[in-house]
C-alpha cells in the first residue's frame, strides 16, 4: 500500500513538474528578429518582426510616445519563420511615428530608435535622400562587414528616408534560415527606422526565391520586379537573375509599359538591379543587361544602379549603344543627360573582392576606351540627396565614412 502510494506521489510530482516546465516553455516568448520596416508609403506602413512562438500580435504607434494607439497584427508565415506583421493605414504623409511592438500584450521592443517616417506626398518636391548598396549579407567569419556599413549609415548626418538593395542580400545561397544571422542582425539598427527595398541577386537565386527571398520581404508587384515612388522620383527594381533576366520577355514588356505610363510624371527615374552591363571591374560585361540599354536611354532613366562586382565603379554617361557621351566632360557636375544614363556599381555593402587590386590603367582604358569616371576598392555604400531637380550623389567608405566620390546633377 505504502509502495503504491509512493509511486502515485512520485507520478503526481513528475506530472506537476512537467506541467510547470511545459507552461514555462510556452511562456518563454522570445524576439528572434528585431522589428524592421517593410514598405513605408505616404499613408501606410508595414512593420514585421520574428518570434519563437505564435502569439497574439499587436503594435502601438503615435506621433508622440505618450499618446499611442494600438493595432492588432497577424502571423504571416509559419514555414521557417514566425513572422509577426502589422499593417498601418490612414497615416499622414511625411510624419514621424514612434512604435512599440507587443506579443501576448508584452512589450518586445520600443524606444527612441523605433520609429518610421511616412513618405512625402506623391510628386512632392520636398527634399529627401536614400542609400543604395549591394552584396550585403556575408558573415563576419568569412570576411563580411554588413554591420560596419550599417553602422556608418546609422551615423549619417542626414538620415536616409529609405534604402535600396542591389541584389545578393544574403550569401551564400539566399536561404531564409540565414537571414537573421547574416542580414537582419547586422542591419537591425537601420532597418528598424529606415525601410529597405531589395532586388534579387544571383546568390539570392541559388535558393528558390518564392520559398526564401519572398518570405522575408513584402515588396510591391510580384517582388521579382516592381516599382515604387518617393516624392518626385520613381524607382524600378529588376530581377536580372543569372545568365538572363527572370521571365525576360514578360519583364521587359512590363518595364516598357511601366515607363510609358509614368513618362513625364517624375523628375528622376532610377533603375536598380544586380548585374552590371559594361564594366571595367573583374566581372564580364553582361549582355543581358546591355540588351536593355536602349530602353534605359530612350525613356529618361537617369541612373542604373547595380551590385555583383564587389567593388565600386562609376561610369561616364552612355548612350543606348553603350558609347560614352563625350559632351558631358565635367564628371563632377552634370546637367540632365539626354538620351543616356549613368551606370554605377556599388557592390561592396558587406563583401569586398579580395585579393584583388583594381588596375588603374585597365580601369581607365578597358575595352571600349575611357569609360570610368571613378573607381574605389573598399567597403562602401552610396547616397542620393534630391531637392526638386537637383541631385547630390556620394560614395561613402563603410569604415571611415570618407566621401570618396561625389557629383551633382541639375536639370
Ligand atoms: Fe552577384
């Protein structure tokens, strides 16, 4: 009898401990990815973060931290990540909002650096800036430095209103499971208050983008190629895949239609994609990109930005055949480029090609002659500041913050 009773007591105690442990596990909610801004437009914004367990999702936001209203969110993806997402609507344009995120009514993150600024009104001529860089998510152990670049962007005197990613967002093969360690953690200080719009690179294509890249982002259109606008500027992201554009004919037709529909509506048009066209870097000239030069040159596109080569290279203005427009001889001060565009490689956001030394003679005289305005071989990012029809460009060293290249364009 005593033996039976002892067994029963033991079983009861074990069960009680199991229950406590189970409920503790259930309670130990953890933030696995800091909140990051997805799309932020003039009247709406989407904020995401990742937790270890599924829970009730909500967010408080307001122009002042003392007066915030609460909005419920949802869990959007349970495949690899538990992503919490809140969509805010009815925002005022060009307004700073603080936010705090909650799971099961517990505060998970909030404070001075958790905010977003809704876009300026469409077509407004208000001043704004953005950063652009490619080739980012390389781990530190393999010589990567996305944290150093993010840190320098964080220190900029003028905080960019958004960032664009020129492909190869996460090495080596763009897997969802590497996003936290290789991209979101090092970039967290800027992603929480500067939205980021990436394009797909060849490395992002080594894993199925529909199962990886697209799970991490919430971009316009089909997320492979898309557009968005900010004030008086129009941005077009293309998917240059590898060895040929993703659904080339369809994408090109979409590009032409989009450009036709928006012709004359904006002061500035930017195209960004991963692969370079003509280059003097260690990468080859990608013919599939050069096939679109006529579309770029004939549709008032001002800049074509790319990554892929882990170095920096600003080319002189081209025409549709890729021939240098020699009349634009002052490469620090440009007027509007007619029937041409400027192509820039900014491909060392988190990864630099080493060992490799650019050859100055080669840089200035490769293949078709003097095509390079400026090259630089260190970790970097670029910024564009726009006020109406005036643009100031800067190439900035990730480590030192030195402005190694700059020019203006005024239309
Ligand atoms: Fe690449």
